[in-house]
C-alpha cells in the first residue's frame, strides 16, 4: 500500500458543553507509517486523548480528514466504524478492561466474536495470541487470578488477536509498577519489530524513551514531533516484580 | 454475530452472577408457579364437577308433579299427583326435541337376598331410563320393553345394593331377591356411577319394570303418574319450553296462573357451575398478568442496575467492534433468558406444588398444557418488553464515556 498507514489532515474537534464550545483539537496533521512505534505525550487537557479517540475511530473529527490505510473514515457511520475497529485496530487500556469472572482465553476471543468467527477458530487464534504474550499456560485463568502485568498482557493479546494494522494503547503502563511497565514496553517493542504499528499515549517520560517517535500535543496543536533511537526495554535490569 | 452466539454470550454473562440471576427470576417463578398450580387445582375441581353432571345424563330434564294447596298450606312438589300417563304419552308424541321420556316411580323398601337384607330405593321405570341416564350394565342385560308390557318380576341391582346383598365382586345375575316378600330374578347389575353432585350414592337403588312396580309395590292411582318423568332432550332449553307449553295447555292453565308441575333442567345447573368456574379462571388470569408484570419490573430493575454496573464492559465490547445492535441483542437476550427461565422454573414449581397437594390432600388436579405454553410465551414477551429499555440504554452508550466510567 502506497502512502502512510495513518494520515490525519487538518483535523479539528469541537465539543459543545451547554453554551460553551471547547476546541479540543485546532487543526492537527500527522502521518504515521507502517511499523512505527509512536508515543503521544502532553499535559492533561492538551487534546491528546481526543486525538487518540479519533485515531481509534471511537470519535469523529469535526472537520478535517482521517485516512486509515488510505481510506477516509470521517464520513462513516457507527456500524462501519465498529467494523474498522474490529478488523484494523487493537485497543489496550490503562485499567485493562478485562471482563471479570471470564477466563483469559474468552477475554481474548471477544473481538473475534464480533468478527463472526466460528468457535474453534476463535479458540485457536486466542490461544495463539496468549502464547505470543507469554501466557500460553494461563488460558483458563480469570483476571482476579492474574497479576497486573499479566492482566495487561491478556489485554494486549486481545488487541493482537484480530491481526490489526494498528495497536492503540492509552496509558498502558499507568496502573503498573516500574518493572512491569518495562516488561510491557519490551513486549510492545517485540511486536513493533514484527511490523505492527503501535501508538501509545503516555505522560511518563521513562516510557517515552522506549519508542521511536514522540509527538507532543499542547493546546490542541502538535507542539513537537521528533524521532529518536529507542532505548531497549530490558526488564532483567530491574528488581523483581512483587509477588501477586 | 448470530442469534445462537448472542444467546450463549447472554447466558455466560448471567452465569457470572448466578445468585443475582436466580433472585431476579424469583418473581417470575412465583408468578408462573402460582398460576400453574391454581389453574391445575381449579381445573381439577371443575372436571370433577363436570364428571358428576355428566354421570347424571346429558341434557336431562326432570318433570315433577305439582304441589297441593290445602287450606292455604302449600305442599311441596310431588305432594299431589298432577301428571298423568296421558301427559307422558303426549310428551312422547308431541315434543320432537324430547328424544326419550320415561316415567320414574320410586319407593323405599327392604330388599332381601338369601343371607342379607338392605333397605334401598326401589324404582319402577322403563328400559329407556338407562339411555336417558347414559347408564350401562356392568353384568347381565337390563329388562326390556316386553318385560314392562307383561309386568315381569325381574330386577336390575345398583352396584351398592349388589355389594350389600351378595358381597363385593360377586355375580348375582340369575339369583333371586325378595322385595315386599315377592321374589324377583336379578337380570343385571348396573355400572357404578358414584356420587351425585349433591353427594348421594347413585348406585344405592334397584330398578324393576314400572308395570311390576305399579302392580306389586305401590298400588296404582289409575290415570295419575305418581312419580317423575325423565326427559333426554336434543336441546334442553327448547324441550323445557315445549314441555311447559304442552303441559300448561293440557292442564288448562292459562295466563298468570302458576304451573302445577316443575321442570328441572340439569344442563342449566351444570352451565351455572361452569360459568362460575369461568369467572374464577378470569380472576386467575388477572392475577397472572399482575404477577408477570411484577416479575417483569423486577427484571427491568436488575437489568438497569446491570447496565450501569457493566458500563465499562459495554464500552470495551463497543471498542473491540461490537455494534449497537450486538449490545442490544445481548442485553435483550439476558432479559429474555431470565424471564423464560423464570417461566420454566415456575411451571416446574407449580406442577410440583399441585402434585404435592394431590398427594397430601387428595385434591383433584388437572394440568392444562395450553396454560403452561402460554405462560412461557408470556414470560418471553415480558422479557422483551421489560428488557428493551435497559438494552436500548446499553446499546446507545458512548464508548468514550463508557470506557472512562468508574
């Protein structure tokens, strides 16, 4: 596919809160190529979450275009956006958002359920995804029997399972201790090396060192956009994770 | 996502909260259970009454002679013979809706076998009486019209009398019994009919030809028929009107004067009974509707709580690709599964309760499958009706808000 995977062109987003208009994005343009590992940073209220929601097809821009894999998604309706989220995007959340009292494998199967895949195919692919994040031996564990880091890895497996083009992670290390954070970043780096595009939002400077490109958003604009050589995430250099 | 998959997701979600799901269905269980049990008991009572009336004979009219008035004191019906044998003949020839019209004369008398005696009702009648009462023979053959013509000394025993005189399970056909010291040959034993709706034993009676009765048991009164006339009608109401007109005409009763006879229409009594049981059924239906409504509100309440509680789950599902209608179907599915499960469990509870009542108190019960199917269909409808609002609410959540919900 020619052209960038993600192309945001002069996007604005205006929220209406009663009589007050809040301009969360005031003309943002950016391009992300396939295989890039990008962090979006910025203070709270900067518009980085709004930008993330638009990238994730959870929200639509007020004006401007958003081309995902060459296709303008701005005019699509809710159902069409659901389909794009299902087929092309994977989500990782700060608080994992796993279904409780539900086994790891069933959690990972969830996107495939909405893709309309058969039961055996779902099982097989979900097991593969869990294998890939190193939880091949925890398929039937429910979230309350997994540590925070393991829960987030289940969530990453869920994001991976539908073989998306892009994984969008919103503060994925926000609820994890520093060692586990590094473990999760190591996993992201590994996925990045296999060609998956990853965009994450973070406010932690440490985490941002592990990515190849940092975009800073401030007051609804892109304040800076620079590439860097990522630090290698190596959890073995850190003290062991607390049990539990 | 197909329907089956949706259902599976719904069931799995409900099983995640087993106790709550069960408590939610309790309203439906009690509602449906109460309906099934009460309908079974009501139907059991009704069919018992119906059976009793059917045993009396269908479309049965009884014509009773009139009352005497002596110095202002009015006797009861039958205190004065007003019906004549000519009246009977006239009914037979002039009332087409009367299929059979038979005289029934009776007297209390002691009946003796070789070893036992028993005081019972001796009835003088004609063979058609057994047609009127739909009364088959258990043993032997009933007496015939020629027995009536010649005044033969033969007798048909009621089941109770046969037991009392010859012992249970005996065959007295061919034996001799004595009534008023006159020997009668037993030709048949009538099948058992059990109790009448008023609690009398239908089988405590013996039948002899009415001519024999007139000649040997009770001296005749010439032209008067000292007893009652049983009529089996094709249409009870028509026959009642026609017989009334005929007898008033024959007895020269004109204008406002009272009838000197009475006609009892047993079909009317039966239909009045049925009418009252229909009223009871209607009330049951109202109670059922109210209890299903209450059950439905319970389900809606819990579903609303569930939607709020699972806001993040809904947000996650939407984020990973669930469409609004997938969410709608899931929550609607949960409500319907709850209500239908409640309906099915309610039926089980109702059946168990009714069976227990039968076992413990010997109440007759009759299960109505149509009521049960209706109960399940209604439960499903309640689930859809009361599940729709919470499900719509869930399906319209904004995923961004939902994901952030604490």
